């Protein structure tokens, strides 16, 4: 898991070429103007989802992971807490293999506050629980770039 400001994204470009493509897209597009939906960047290898919602209590959030894709979750507007832990600390409770989505339970987690202009990178080894509020529900606009990590 990596958390940083988008202005520091250049520090992570060398990790994988597709990650650089994702970070470039976030830097080069006016994401605030993109409507909610899904957009191709490089077919099914790199694509972006734009979400708008109100943050929720941690009791309403769920841990998830992906076996093939990494998530670059970028806060366009607002802020949210995100939980994370290594998948070795979790137990799968629901599988949606066709969507590369697994819901998990864990008792070992940390939480970070991701503010406007920041991103969090979750690789397939990182279980994550996004969309939680820090103090009270607030609106968020977020981009999630899905990056094919494990083919």
C-alpha cells in the first residue's frame, strides 16, 4: 500500500509501466469534470471508474481485495478514511471471481485519512476498506484506476 499526494506520483512511476499510465491519466485529465462512469485507458488492462457518494460509518464498510488488479484510489473532492491490511490477515467471506472482487473479514487493520489531491495504491496483496468518514458523512468524488497487476 502506498499513500501520497498526486504531486508526488512521479516517485512511483518506475514500479510498473501500467501504473505510470494510470498516474499519468490522473495528472493529465480534469477529473472533476468527468461524470460518474467507467472509461477505458488501455482496454481492460487500465481503466478508470468515477464515483460520487457520501462517506459512511466503518460499521457499514467492507474489506475487499482483488487478485488480478491493483486499485489507485484518488480523491478528487472531499476526504475519506481507508482501512488496509495484508491479505494474509484476512478471511474471504464472499467471492465474485468474474468481477475480481473478494470481500473479507479481518481483525488486524490500520486506517489512513486520504484527503483531496491524494491517492492510495492497493496491490492484490492489500486488503482495503474505503469510503469511511473521518468524523461525519460527507460527499466525495473519487477516481479508481484499475491496473492489471497479475495476468
